[in-house]
């Protein structure tokens, strides 16, 4: 990702580089959200509800419409 950002800076008008950079950022964001959801589930299974809730809140900050994170937050509401 940093190299693509450098390339986009070096060639600001290059549509292909910008498209690839945007796509890579989007995919990285999806992976981060999924990772946060998985971490929340892991914390939940270990009865660490506070950490689970923080991970879910971070996922929702990145994607407020994320169904998995919303469902986890509903479960965690009374627990953490």
C-alpha cells in the first residue's frame, strides 16, 4: 500500500495507479474489519467482554453498516 501511494504521488494523473490504490485500500479496510470482528469473537469466548466491545466499536467506526459487528454489539450490550 505505501508503494502504491508513492506511485500515485509520483504520477498523480495515472488512472490505473489511482484505481489500483483505491481498490487496495478498500480491500485492506475489509480485512481490518474482519480481523476486528474475529478479535471481538475471540475476546467474547474468553469472557473478556470489555475488549470484545472495543473491537466491535472499532469495526463499526470503519463500517457503520457492518452486520456482523452490529449483531455482536447487540449481544455484548448487556454484558460489557
